[in-house]
C-alpha cells in the first residue's frame, strides 16, 4: 500500500490530490485541513471523478492527522496564499505558525515520510519545517524551482513561437525576487535563447518569470496559482514514489555546497524514494553562484526573523547530514535528461 497525505485542501492541495490520483501514483490520498468539511468535500468530489478516469485511488478527507498515518509522502500546502499587492515574505509569520503546527501532526503520524513543502514563503517555510519535523534534511524538500522553471519555459516558448517541449531552461535560487532563471544556458530548439530571441526579449522573459506568480495573483484577485504548482508537486511525488532518481530544480537544504550552509534554496537535486540523494553542483558560472548565494542570504535573514518569533526549535543548523556526494554529471546533461 502506498499512501500520500496532502495537508491543506485548498486550491493547491485539492488540485495536487486530483493530479496524484489521476496519475495513479499510489493506493490512497488523504486530504487533511482544519476545515474538515472542505477536505471531505474535495475527497468526495475528486473520488467521484476517478471512475471516469480509470483510477482506483482511494480519496479520504478530514481534519485528523490519522489520515496521514503511515504516509510515504506528505505534501504541506496549508497556509494563506498571497493577495494582490502582497509579497511572499508578507506571509512569513502567519504561515510560519501554521506550518509549525502542521509539522507537529505530521511528525507523529508519518515519521518515515518524505515531506514536500509548498506553503509560501517557500524556502523559509521548508527550512522551518525541517527544523520542526526533526527529520533528516534529505527527507524534507520544497517545491518552487520546478514551477519557476515551467514558467520560464512557457514564456520562452510563447515569445519564440516554439513548442515548449523544444525549450530547455532552468530556474534556481529562492522563490521570490532573488529567483535565478539561468538565461545563459537556456535553449530554444537547440539554439541559445539569447540568440533565438535577442538579449532584450530574453531579459523581459526573465523578468516575467520572476513576476509570474504575481501576474496570476493580480488577474485572479482572490488567491494564487494552482494548476502549474500542482503539476510540479505531482512530478516530485512521482519521482519519490517511483524512486526515479531524476535531477529536478527543488528547494534542498545545503550543507556547504556553493558555499551555502544551513538553509534551503532552489538547486538541482536528485530525487528518489528516500528523498534527496545528491545535489548537483557543477555547471554554474561565477555570476550564477553569486546570485544563488544572495538568494540564500535573504532566506537566512528571514529564517532569523522566524527564530526571533520563537518558531524555530533550533535544530536546523546542527542536524545537517553530509549528503553531498561528489557529482559527476554536468548540470546541463542531468537536467536535460530529467526535464523532457
Ligand atoms: O511554488 C510554490 N511553492 C507555491 C506556493 C505555488 C502556489 C501556492 N503557494 C502557496 O501555497 C500559497 O502562497 C499558500 O501559502 C499555499 C496554499 O495555497 P492555496 O492557493 O492552496 O491556498 P488556499 O486555497 O487558501 O488553501 C489553503 C488551505 C485552506 O483550505 C486552509 O483551511 C488550510 O490551508 N489551512 C490549514 N490546514 C491544516 N492545518 C492548518 N493549521 C491550516 N491552516 C490553514
């Protein structure tokens, strides 16, 4: 029996549960939400769609963490989304309290799970979750880089008038203003993106990628994106449950790689049944590593704010396992294999 639990049955949680069930990744999906009837309603509705879609996955919903008992993967989406004009950082304290509370429930119900954090501000909430859970860092990851990468590829494809499947690109760094879309190595139909689009257009696409989440928030006027985020979470759940060992851009806790220690930030990492098995450190130039470090410093300063609020147990900086294995794959090759 493989089980997934999704905490938070709002827009991202419900669409994620549906995608996982439709993809037939596991035997059961439990939705958990403080609004228990919302979780029950979503489980009922998604469950009723499955006979039409050829999936036998069992959906349950409720407010109790009993639903997460023995889960192989737990996805945390509980927390507020941004409203127009809000930055992700504005959510820090409120969502920090929610994520800390959720982690207490997850820790006792699913002590062996791999946990994927989705709640914003992403890198800070993932750092907090690993601390609150007390799980080894490789079993706690955050979803943002895969979404930002998908947005980068989508905007590049649109601007170039090319199918997205012919666009290779990668976005690292933090899920916010210090996002690092790698324009140097982006390609459209095998050509460097700068050559295919022109440098000015490429610069605009990079900026639109940084603002991609805000663009949806502004248009939607009540909450934030969920279709692209749920697709990205589903791919991460699949990589874990099927032990795919693929390199994906995800938030992983660094312990010295790129000169960064003790915080989560978006990097290329190999993901499988036991979580992160390798962080790929090759393939970035000096400017890109500098941008990654700047992103990590912003995360670190907001994690210090969480510490000031008494929301960190203080485990984050001393529980780092040395999981960084020497990497032989180049970044471009590794990601090319994984993101097609
Ligand atoms: O790239 C990414 N990581 C993101 C992150 C992409 C999209 C959305 N991102 C963030 O996910 C967003 O900024 C929010 O912080 C979360 C959830 O977004 P969603 O759009 O799903 O928000 P909703 O629809 O408001 O749902 C949140 C649910 C809601 O049903 C609450 O009742 C529930 O969270 N909630 C809780 N559940 C369990 N336990 C507690 N304590 C709790 N508090 C709220």
